[in-house]
C-alpha cells in the first residue's frame, strides 16, 4: 500500500470551511434560540470535527480498522455520557429526592 | 405493583436474619428463587466436570481424542435459556425494588440525620433519639434522611432495607415492621474511623407500648412546634405569613403550601416538598416563587440539617387537616384548606393517624395497610406530577 | 570488576552447557541487561517479580484483617488501623496485583509468541510501562508506609475529599500513574495483535488467550483514562477544594460514583478476562481437544468487554441513583452474564470425550470453572435489584467478588503460571507438590469465602472492624473464614517455594512438555530472544492436534532441542 | 505521543529509510501501520480521558444552566475566537508539513511548516496565559480562599445563581482548558526533535511515520478545542448583554 497523498487544495478548502464554521458558530451564539443554541453549536462542532478527522487526519483515506477505532471511541464516549444521563434525567420522575 | 397485591409464598431460607418487615418475605422469596437457580447451575456444572474428569481421564500418555468443533444448536440453547431465566430474575428483582422504594402515601414520618458516627432520629411528635428508633408494629414508617457530613447508609437486615444517605439531598426509605422486637441497625456505607460503631437498634413495639413510650418523653415538643419556634427566632415570620387570613408578606404565604405546585420565576412549577423547602432555605433564589423579589438571604451555615427538618415539619403542618395526608400530594389541590389548624399541630393530632394499627402483627405481612387515597395503580399515578 | 566478569562468565558457561542454544535468559547477563531490556519475555519476568511483591503485601494485609475478625470486639487493632488495612489490601490487590497480574506477566510473555511475532510492536513502550508501574507502585506503597490511606479502595467522596486525614493524594497519584502502565500495555497488545501476526495466523486461528487479551486491552484503553481523570479530580478537590463533588458548593457526590464505576466495573473484567483466556488454553491443552464452539468463546470475550461497560450503575442501586436508571443497569447486567455462561458451558463441553489429564494446570482449570460458576451466579443474584438492596455493602458482595477475583482470576493466574513455567524457565515444577498445593488452595479458598456468603445474607456489613457478638453464628462463620484464610495462605506459599526451587533443581523442560498446539510450544524452552529461529508459517487451525512430525519445534532450533535430550511430543501419537 | 517518541528513536541514522526499521518488524510498511494504529489507539484513550471532564461539564451544565451562562459571559469570546482561528491554522500548517514529507519536498519546506505549527501553538498558549492572568486579576481562580470575584462581576451574577455554582463553571473551565493546554505543551515538546530530524533530511516519502503520527496528535488536540470553544465561550446570547 502506498501512502495516499492528499492534494493541498483539499487542505486549503477544509481550512476555509473550518474558519467559516467558526464564524458561523460565533454568530449563531448571538441569536437566542433557547435550548436550540446548544444543538446548533454542537452540530457545527461535530461538523468541524468530521472535517478535521476525515481530511486533516486522513481517516477518509484510511483502512477500515481506523474507521472502527474512530467509531468506537465516540461510541464509548456516548456510553459514558448517556448512561450517566439516564440517572440524572430520570431522578425527578420517581420520588421527591431532588438535589439542592 | 403494590406489595399487597402479590401474595408471597412464605419461605424461610436458612442463614437469614429474622423477617420483621412486610418487605422481608419478598426479598427472601426472591432469594430462594435465586438460590435455586444458582444451586441448579453450580451443581450441573460441577457434576459434569466430575463425571467428565473421571470418565474421560487420560488413559494413555499419548492418546489424542477425536476433535469436536461445536454445535450451533447447543450454543443457541445455552445462550437463550440462561437469557430467559435471567429475564425472569430481572422482572422479579425490579418489581421488588420498585416496591421497596415506592414510598407509600400515608406513613408515620421520621426524620433522620446521620453524622459521623451516629444516627439521629426525630419523630413528628418531637421525640429525638440517637442510634435507637422506636416504631410501632404494623404501621408504615417513612424515613426522610440526610447527613451532615459524608455518605452513610441506613441498613436494617431484619427489614431487608437499605438506602444511602447522601449529603445535600434527602433520600427516603419506608418499612412496615411486622414483629415486635429489637433489630440491628447498621451503617452500610463506609464512613470513616468509627464506621463499624455507627449502628444501633430499631425497636418495634406494640402500638400501646409505643404510645406509652411516646408519653414517657412527655414535655417533648413536636417537631413542628420546634420548627415553629425556630421560625420565630430566625425572623422568618417577618416575611412569611402563616395565617391564611393574613396579609401576604414579602415572601410567599406558607399556609397550606406544602404538597402544592408552586409557580416559579422562569418557566414552570415546582412541587413543594421536603427538598424544595430545604433548597429554598439554603439557596432561596434557586427556584424563586413567581411574583416575589429575590430578597431572602441564605440560611446556609445558620441552620443545621436537623433544624431544617424541623422547619419543614412546621411548614408542612400549616394548613394540614388533622393528621391527614402527610405525604406530599399535589393532585386536585389536595392538602389545601381543611380543618382549622393554627400553626404547630399538637402532639396528639400528629400522633393519632399514622399509628392506626391496621395490619395484624406477627407473621402475616401482606394484608391491610392504612387506608389510601386510591388503590393500586391509581394511587401511584396520582402520587406526583 | 574483573572478578565480576569472571563470575558472569562462569555462569554463562554453566547455562550454555545446559542449554546448547542461546535463549532469552542466557543471552545477556547483569542487572543492566534486565533493567534496560526490551525483550517482552524479560519484561514479563520483571512484572512477575514486582506483581508477586505487591501480592505478598496485599496478602499480609488480608491476613491482618482476618485475624482482627476472629473476635467480635475490635481488639487486635484500632478501628482506624483496621480501616487502613482493608484499604491497603484493596488498593494493593486490585491496582497492583490483579489488574496487571495475567496481562503483564503471562500476557507479555505469551502474546508475541502465540501469534508468531518477534516481540511486541513497541518494546520500549513495554519497558516504559513497567517503569511506570513501578513508579506508581512505589508512590502508593510509600503512601501506605508513611501513614496509610483509610478511604477504602473505592475512594468515595466526600469522605476521601473533605474528611479523610490520610495520604489520599499520594496514594491516588500512584494509582493515576499506574493507570498509564495499563493503558500502554493495552495499546501495545492491540497494535501487536493487529499488525504482527505471523503469516497464516488468521484471526480465527488465534489462541483464545489472544482473544481474551485483546478484549482486556480494549478495557485498558477505554476505561482506564476515566479512572485517571477521576482520581485527578479527587486530588484537585483535596488540594484546592473547588467543590467538584462537594454538595455545599453545588457538586454531586453521586457523580463521582458514576465516574469511578465506569472504570472499576469493567476493571473486574480486566481481571477475569485474561484468566478466561488462560483457562481456555489449559483446557484445550490438558484435554487435547479444540475448544468447543471456538468462535462463541472468542466473541463472548469481546461481548464481555463491550457489555461490561454498560453495567456500572449496578453498584449504585442504593446510592440514591434514579430507580429507572437502576432498572436499565440491572437489565444490562443480566445480559452481560450470558457470554460468561456461554464460556463455562463451552469449556465443560470441551471436556466431553477428551483426554483429561490431572496435571496441576488442569486442576486449577477445574477449580476456576467451579468457582467462577459460583462467583458468576452470585453476581447474577446481585444484579437482581430487590435482592441487591439487602446484600449490597455486606459480606455477600465481599464473598462474590472474591469468588471472581481469587476463585477466578487467581486460579487462572496460578494455572497459567504452572502451564507455562516450563516455557518461561526451561524447568519443570514438581508435579506432586503442584497438585497438593492446588488442593490446599482450593480447600482454603472455599473455607475462607463460602462462610462470607452466609454472613452477608445475615446482614454483616463489609468494612466492619467489630461486629455484634450476640448475633448467632456470626463469630463462628468469621472463625471458619479466618481458618480458611490461613490454609489458603499456606497453599499459596507452597508454589512460591517450589517455583524458586525448580529454577535451580527442576527437571529440564522439553520444548513442548504437555504437549500443546500453540506456537509458543514450537520453539525451544526457554525461547531464544526473538522467539523463533525462523518466522513460523501457520497452516493449521487453533488447537488442532497433529501428528508428531508437524508438532515439532519450528526451524533449526529443533536439532538443538534433540541434542539437549528432549523427546519430541506425542512420541507414538494418533492412537 | 509516546508512540512518536518510540518511532523517532527507532533507528539511529538519518541517511536511509532502512535504518529506521526496528528489529521486531518485517518491513517499513508494517512498522508504519503499527505506528499509526498505535497513535489512533492512543487518541481513543485520550478521548476517554477528556470524556470524564466532558461528563462533569454535561451534568453540572444541566443542573446549573443559569450559572454556566452567567459565568460564560465573563469569558472573552473575541479572544476565544481568535485562538480558535490560530489553532485551526496550526492544524493546517501541520497537515501541510505531513504533505511536504509525503510528497518528498525539501527539508527546508518541511521544517518551515513545522515551525509555523509550533509558532501558532505558542501563540495560542500565550493568549491562553493572558486569559488565565485576566481571570486571576478578576479573582476567578476556583481554589478555596482564592475565588473572590470583584464587585463588577458579582453584580452580573443573577440572583438565582450561587457563588458555588459560578465557581463550578470556572473549575471546569480551568480543568478543561488546562488539560488541553498541557497537551499542547507536550505537543510542542514532541515536535522539537522531529523538526531537528526533518532538518537533517530524515523524512522521505518512504519513511515519515513520526511526522504523520505527530500530525494525528496535533489535530486531535485541535478537535478538543473545537468542542471546548462553544461549550465554554459561547453559552447563551451573551453578546447583547455586554
């Protein structure tokens, strides 16, 4: 397997996209969407992350194994966050044991 | 889903502590089921190991047996069968758990404050105890617990109940003792140097004996009365009206507030329960009642956990009908204005209800419990929200 | 200096006269050659020595605990001392013995050999991880010596952050550092297994030992960092008191428990998975049969590693966690029991119509299966919510996890050590003593821990320095347990003695004494530095017993073996 | 990062690719594959390491949304945006450095890109240091006894937010950005010898694993910041309020 050389043009395009997205996220933060602000900010952040992962970190051109590793680290991070959330989000459903 | 609706086979498992609560037979029955499964599988495996080890022992030093690679049927069998058995255990275990933590509507309230290394109990009638808890047999007792320092865990083996006591919040536990006697009470969560010394007894008494015991502590003010005193001392009354007829003060009128839904600044409402009152004393602006100024100072470090519980007892007593609904009910304006209560229920009114001994004692744990608002699922559905 | 050289030369001469081939033990001499080695086999031995050291310390603490509990009154030591004893026992055994035991010794030694590689992918990182382990161990051990820690190995807040007056930060720092040793070992294994397999060594030809180590490495990589950051936060909270878990400042102590058990529950699988891998090897070798349902056993390792991450909340059933979260965690806990059950059934099925030997490793494998079944089934019991309320934080839990960790992981470790001892040292251990010790360990273990199940259901809370004297049977059961612990202690010392003895006086081991099918047996005992004279090419399936000619040592090493008077395996094979 | 150190040290002479082959590998391709895989596994580990802090952030953010919003308003979003741009640019130069070695460009080119990366990284760190100092002068260091926000800040804290909750944001801010900054400092430490070897012409299209793996590490650090920036600096519609 020879190394896949990513053309510089792609790097510059990704870079430009990242800067634009940074601007967008700053701008979006000024508009009061309520809870949606977080969703917007995180969507943009995930997009930026995907750009860095796929192009700067060459995941797009990498073996399936690398894809699996990338997928599993997000999977495990989600386990940590979501399963802990099952506790915090359902605590008030049952008894009056609300935290001060 | 209620304890009463499932009849429990009376099993007595060897090497188990006395069964002294309505919950204990449930746990023991589950234990018996689990033991049965465990013994079955352990024996099966051990038996197979021994039989194979003897029957197929190496007879020639150089023998090579015929390889057997596997069997899909067998694999599926011993994947699916254990899974199904496990699911039955899950359902049984979860429903038992649900019962244990589904605090009943009406119960005798006891406040518990844990600290290194003692348990402090306060009855609504004002009696305070350390490391000993006297309760009447056949009555439901609800413990509202917190701690002044580290995490502790209240554990009564004879009742098969346990609940961690966590700083900064209230946890609740309930039981109904079925047998008179004295039972060990332990701290089950490691809490420091004298952890193993942090225990005592739960003393379950006949209701009459319990009444006598209560009377023996004559002169003790009820928790609510103690709370009322505090309420005056700390100047709460200068802002919070406790009389329904009075003028609304700078803070919300507390009469009849407990158990209601309170609209708060920002969005939504909050159920006025123990936790909310505690929060409002320590951190008054966290959920500010709608229409009031954020002017109340925090009472953090000015009142301790026991005093907060007394204040709660007092606020709760305001506007409560005679010893009526003590559980926080929000539905249908429950707990609003019935009965001409003035501040601070007298010990007798507080005492009379939860003690009504309705279940025959000694060994028959399941039957009648104190009257409740609804039955079964209806009662559950009504409980909160 | 010159004297030393001569002594070294003499020893070298002696070795070479016994082992005509140069092997990893005699390839180089002197302390420096060990402390700077990059050979995975030598690093495994470094680990073996240090793990044993920490085990002895942890064992001494256990002995003191058992002695104290002989009587209901706390009369042997003060309660504060007792609290330190069980804390030290837990920290030493969990972080410095059980977690690194099999992966870092047997795993380090065998993973490259079993897949036909010359070494791990990153030999320097491998050595580095041993140094990190030692640094962590020394820091934690010094914390224990300076005055100790009394928080329990679980470090629950707010006791550990705001109340304990002991060396929490120093001990925590040691555990934090030690975590990176685990991470690097896991990283090395994963990369090695992916990239360094010999030609023909496909995934489904891998020994199950490799599968289980791969699964273990996953947990190392994905779980350990979380405990690292958690311990860091504890240290931060102690030093700066920023209110991370302090309710007075808005923190939540239960969050700590989530973060702690996110690692510490999978850590249990770190301990048991490698032992399962060992047992798969032992059973295949000592019944001379391929493992029944190979792919099910292989994938069950991965299933355990993955599902093991989803069940941590079952440690929080009474901790004021939401009831609904409790139900989710309970449900998944039952699911994670299934792959373990599948393994047990498959091992048992493997013995059917096998040629079962009663050699010491097999005795430990028997013990493992039986004890692990009990440990696993009681684990299933504990996952049942309503039941757990009563027995959590009692001796029932203590007995359960000792059945898994001592009855499971420890038995696997001992069985593995016996099985590969000939390969590691080139010497046989004394078989008679081995069987005797296995029996003593088995009896002592059960006598120690079975009474604790009964104690637990009767309500004896764990971490109690003194217990009520008037509860019938409690003291009787505690005395039984202490008696068992003494037997267990003796049983564990016997192998220590004869292993040392065998290194000098043991019978020389052939390349493949049992015989077994793995690649590690197709190179001389002890193996040369780069494991194989020529890179092996694998043309057979896992655990495929072959005619003699094909099971011989690969490459030119064979003749040297024969020169050393070693019999080829299965002389008259194929009955 | 240790993977890099490992890869760097393997082999001692810069002259040819072959000398970079470590004894345990059969060929450079296998070695490169192992190195890359090792780096990815290491990054997976790093994700979980930061994961603990993200979890704490998530839980406390959910519990105290108002406190977090108020505290976030105190951070300087302009500086944050500038730093984000700086870090993204450094990722670009690093990607170009990898490209330069892969494409076999002259050592001078490789070194130029790497030096640019280092300089941008240092810029980021200096700005971060300035921000920390600003927090220090404002009394926002979340250490018991030190946390003492000035009157102006106190006046901006809403009534329903306690000081403890406000402090909660700041320990998370310092822990998360501090750990991130630490990773950058380590990164600068690792790239220094790589620059040296690049200058000596060690990296060719055949052998450039250290550069490549360091690139992965550097981009990962960038990704962490991509999340930290909105989570810490951009909570709520706060520009209108100032």
